[in-house]
C-alpha cells in the first residue's frame, strides 16, 4: 500500500459514496496491483470498501461495467466474490466490500485443496444461469484489438497471423460440442485475482465477465497459474465430476493457446492506448512466446483431432 492519494475524479466519487455509505473515515489508500484500473481502500461509516476507478478507454478493451457489476453480484451470492456495495456513474466505479485476506501465489493455487476449490467455484458460476449483457469471444477480441492498435500505429508481433489461423482451426474443431455453449464466465483468471480469506478463495476483478466459453476460463486458469498435466487432470476431474477423456484433455490444451492469444493481443492494444506506467509490450511478447511454444508442440494437430470427437 501507499500513502493517501488525491485525484480530482476520485475525490468526487468519494464524496458521493460518503452520502450513500456513511462518512469517510481515515485516508484513501491506493492498493497495489491492477494494470487496467486503479483500486483504492476507503472506509465509509466504519466499514472498509474497495473503490475501482476505471482506467482510460477501458470500454475499448471489451469491458462492460454493468456486466462486471452483475457478475460480481452473482458470484458474491455464491460466496466466491466480494459483496457489491454500490456502483457510481460518470465514472462508472464499482464499490465492493474489502476482503481482509491475502493474494495467493500460483504455487498455492496448484495445491489440491485450493485447486479443487477453484474448480468447484468456476463450475458453480458457469452453471448459475446468470445472464450477462455482453459476450466474450476470443477471436473477435483479438481482431478488435489488432484493428485498434493499428489505428494508433502499433502492429502485433509477427506471429499474430499464424496464431489467428490456429485459433480459427480450434473454433472449427469444437464447433459441434455442447460444452462450448455460452455461459457466464470470468475470463481473467490471473493469479493476482484470487484472494484467500481464511480458508476460502475469493475471486475479484470481474470486469471482463461476459457470456463465453467455459473452456476459456479453464484454459485461462491453467496457463496463467502454470498447471502441469497432473494439475490439469485434477482440475478437469473436479470440474466435471469424472476423469477426463482425450477430448477434454486436448480441449484444455487448446484453450491455453486461446487464452494467450487474447492476453497477448490485450498487451498489444494496451501498449497503444493505455496511460499507465507498465511494460505492455513486454507483456504481449511474453504471451506470444508462450503460445508459439504451445503451437510448436508436436501434439498440437493431435489435440485438434481429439477435440473434434
């Protein structure tokens, strides 16, 4: 954490929230982390809250703030996310109850107990029948990010066209499976978005939530938290309630690829439009190197074949 921060836009939001949640007590403190928004811990009426001040042009990233609010509220109802306290307009700031836990490490998330917990929580949210007002399509997002970055004079890495072609092949391979029907998804399962509150994992940062493919969440979690084959086996077994077959194993591998395509192109467009002090170019390079390594795996075509089953 840092010393109290004073930002005109934030000051206005805090004033509005004081009238709604109770008088502000103590300092406004910026929380560490976050490469899209700025997050602040503020006490109103004796209760600690987190106020999310959105970054500039975040709507261009495919973020729907109402979908974020709805998804967070639905997940909180399942006991897997902080409770929503308020939502302001202009700027659209989501206010949630502060979770007094600690951010877990990827190593912790790979442990059997937490891995099972995350698998169960994802399945509960996917099956919650929450209807979100936006969709999350990896290929459409990647194409949109490319267009937007190009408009600002930034081009994607040389491997983009090959990666895009492989993503289209993956979409064709899984097109007939009912397991890819749209469900409410989180879509941003980075390690930093998990907080351990006692023995319970809480999932934060639902701004990319939308109706999407459950397999994106599974692949996104697997690749961002460095799951190996054994971890993946447990993730799928817990999520589906049975040992995975070759099709499911292959599908998870392919959606690790889809996750890195989206994440890499997100870094590309952020390098073009973001005002935050962060190495987005390096971020994009990291994810493209990872997806290129996966696409070079000699089993890639076998995964496509198995996913078609």
